[in-house]
């Protein structure tokens, strides 16, 4: 995570690998968004991206069961956010999965289940990165808000990323 001065809010949300923890994730992101002055849409997009990743960790990260921590580290400013999600589950890089758009040519019954979540994360965030280090899955996401976000949309022909 960046230690740059441009991130006046530095927060950690510690969750456990249970679905009932999602409300705490969303509440924490809403508090950070409110403190940073983000538009509601930015909070919703970030919540959707984080929730997708945490749900995958809960569902697939710990096949042997048990309670395990998931750390959501947030550095935020009024114009940007960087989120690192760390877990000690089995190594899994969701960025290496097949592009779900390439599967649309297949018949419905031949398409694999899942895969759209990471597609949405890629579309909602400006930068995403995965690494497995020191026994931890680390998924980092960055997003710019405000003028930079509007400029990106104009460069992309008026469409979001």
C-alpha cells in the first residue's frame, strides 16, 4: 500500500470468512466514503468490487473450513482510494481466469458457472493487481474519483471503464 501523503484516511476492516461479515465490510466502506466526501456512486462501486472479492474468499479460500481473518486495508482521499484485501487462503489469482466475454459465443449449457465477478471488478476499478507473498493472497485495487474519472470517461468515448 502506498504511504503517500495524498491519502489522509488510513483504515483497516478486519473480517472473518463468513457471509454475515459482508454488512461490516459495506458499513466500513460507507464510513470511509462519507469521511472522504465521495459521491454515493463511488461508494457503491467500491462496495461491489470489495464484496465480490470477499465472497470469493469466503466461498473458496478455505476449503478445510475454520474461521480465518480477511484484512481489508483502505487508504483514501477525496479523489482516490487504494484497497488491499489480504487473506491466508489457498493461492488464487482471479486475474488469470478466462475472460468471460470470450465465453459468450458458447452455448449456455457449455459455459462455466462464475467468472463474471472479476470482470465487474476490472470494469469498476482503474488498476488491479494480485500477488501471493508470505503465505497471503494480496489483491490491490485503485480508483480515482472526480475530474480524473470524468477525463477517463471522455477519453474512452463517454463510456466508463
